[in-house]
């Protein structure tokens, strides 16, 4: 089978990871890399035997040999490059967040045509535990869903030895902070496990920037949130309670849960170590709640980049959309936009 000729734009940590995963997959031939910091591109090309190096993404996209691209740079640059790629007939896999706002995602959907395009936000939905949970929820064993919950807090540590990259908490560079950096994973994970059946309608939310005592932990000029909480009501009456924070003045905590009328699942999207379990709380009239282990095993988080790139290749060959296509990414982005709007306006916001 002929390998798909791939270009990777952005040669930071994630870009280089995509280059390696693509080369290792056997599905792609990485023929070009690009980065505005040209030395990074040259280093990546030398390490992974990539023949072509470009100093900017537009030049790579004008290379007629390139059939598909991975966009691995801050969100502010992704939509213009994606639109350029579509004009040149190239398939696109974009890092998360998919864009700066929902309007940009809608522009990409309109421009995509019959090409394949998706986002990297389903990373943690590619694990064995997530696939087991998805299959179980699809059986209807939980009954009608009432609450879908995420609470994920990271405690502040000592000041970092190196200044974190500016894009992580700069609205103008990445659209927002922890909500777009990590919240997109949470939403993709829970909405995907529930089959993308939930239709979020109303959002009430609040965001906060880093506490003053931890300002030394972030890049100067950072203006995006490090903590948010949101209450999201769906059309069916299902509620999503959503809370995530970093640099927290609190102990680390993490819980992802799906609660129905007949039972619930307790999930672990991320956790130290490889061993994890899915806990199913089943119910009967006579015995009340009966706790069972639905799945137990090792989730290889190191393999998710490989799984993402393989799914992208399969989607191109099968002329379908990836695990999370632009339509699903639009749902995630609309929720994120509504959280920001609600926090800014101090009121409930409706999702169109």
C-alpha cells in the first residue's frame, strides 16, 4: 500500500511527536516539516530523516507533493493554515483546541468539502478503558442519563525552573487558558463516551485567573483563566457539571462520572501510573447500589499519538472523518465559547 505523503507544521513538542508517530505508523511518509523557528524544523528533519524543511506553513502547503498535514502550533494560526490546506486539496489533522472560536470551525467545515479533517482532542478516548465505557453506555444499561461530571484539579507546585510557553495562558495566542488546553479533552471524552447524543443548551459559568501567590509560575503577560466551573443543561434535561483548574490552592483531585437512572460509571481519564479501572454502580430495588468493576487494566497513554495518526490515515483511505471530526469539534468549541461568554456576562448563555 502506498504511504500518504504528510507534512507537519509546528516542530515543538507535539509536532515532533506527530512526526515520529507518523513515521512509525507505516501509513505515512513524512516528506516535509515547517516552523517559523527554522532551526527547530531543521532539527526535527535531521532527527527523523525528513527531506524538506520550510520556514513557514504556507510554503509547505504550496508543496504539491504533500497530501495531508498536521497543524501543531498555537490556535491563532490554525484556521488560516487549515483553509489554505483545503484550497490546495490537502487533508488536515489539527492539534487542540481546534480553533479560537466556533465561527472559525464553521469556516473550516464550509471549506473542507470532501476532504478529511479532524482534531486531536479525542486522545484519551482512544484508550482501552474509554472504549470499554463507550460500548457499555451504548447498551443503555445506565438508563436515561441525568448527570455527566468532570472535576479535575491540579495542585500548584514549586515555581518552574523554565518559564512556561506564553501561548498556554494567552487569549490572543490560544483563545483561552485551561478550558481550551485541557477542557477540550474532558468534553470530547465525556461527550464521545455518551455517543455524542447530548445536546448542550444552556450554560452558567465562572472563570478565574491564577491566584496572586502563583503568578511566578506562569509566563509574564498571561491573561487567560487557570480555573473554571460550569453548569451545562442539555435539551434532554441531562446536566453536565464541569470543573477544571491548574495552579490550584487545593490538593489534586480528578473524577469523571456518568450517572443514569439505573446506575453510574466512575471513570479515570488521566491518573498517575498505568493501572486503572472503570467502576460500575448497578442498582436493584432489593439490594440498592451494587458496586462492580466493569473494566480493569493498563491504559498505554504513550500510544495515543500513534492511535490518533493511524485513525487519521484510515479516515483518509476510507474517505470518512476521523474519531473527532470538525462537526464534533464544533460542539466542543460552542460549549467553550458559551462558558467564556457566561463568565464574562455574569449570566446564563444559550448555545445555538
